[in-house]
C-alpha cells in the first residue's frame, strides 16, 4: 500500500498501539494494532470474505477530521483461528487498523504487549494465537 506525504494521510500516533505485519492467506498486509479504535478498518476490499454492503450508510471520522462513508463490511482471516469480524472497508483510509478491544471480544483472547511484540492468547484454554 502506498502512502503519500500529504498531511491528511499521516496517522495520529496518539491513538495507535504497535505496528505489525501479519500474514493473510493470499498476500502480506500491514496492520496497525490500535488500542483506541472501536472497529477494524481497511481500504483493501480484496482482503475480505463474507462481504456485504453498508446498509446503514454509516460513516467514520478520519484522523484529518473528514467524515467518509463505509463502503462495505466483511471478515478478514489472518490465520485458521484468528479472524477480524465485521471489518469496515473505507476506500479513503490509507492504513489497516486492527481494533484490540474488538479482536479480544470477538476472539475471546487477551492481548499482551511487550516492548517489541503483541501476544494474543486465548483466555479459555491459554493457547497462543
């Protein structure tokens, strides 16, 4: 994904956690692990399965203050046992955000942060994801 140097495309790191690169079945996609986001977001509809249109015409506010509509909603499969459910497709957004709170709630896991890593662990059986 290409990022320009325009001010409105720079991410505000005051609301972002740790950056990570995760493997999606068919391509490498960079994700930002965001501890403040309420939803997962991407501009890459090609990453999604179970896609559906945004029937509620909901919109989100970009870091530059602009409000934009969510084009589609779907799931992103990061691994066999880890899925980002109800990921919002926002074509104008230039990053892929993974909401820590939504991921932990939907996947029944804990996020443990170290200085250079984020560990996701199932809180029922203790299995690392």
